[in-house]
């Protein structure tokens, strides 16, 4: 089945200021069983604005698709990286 196909996705995840204290990346691991590699990030302890993470997600097509929907539903923004 195509949804069980292993995949690697590279995304840039924007974390709005209001979500700085939320376990956004931890949820990707615990809720969707994804392996997450942080390849770049900007999010300071006293950050005034939004932060961002470049992530490599490893899992199945279904896991990554559902996690992307959840990220968007929570008001965070993501875009695919090349």
C-alpha cells in the first residue's frame, strides 16, 4: 500500500511566538512515530518573534501526511524544502 511506503521529507516549520513553549517537535515523534532530524533552527530563549526549524522527517507517507495536516491545524506554517 502506498501510504506504508517509507519516506524522507524535508520541511521548514515556522513556530509562532505563542507556540514557543509547546512541544511541537516532540509531538511529531510521540503522536506520529516519526524520526526527526533538526538540520537548522532559529528559536532563542527570549525570542520576540517567530522561530523556525528545518527538519528531516522519516516515516511512512501516511505518517508524514497526517502530521502535516495537524501542524497546519495548530496554526503553524510549514513548507517543503528541496
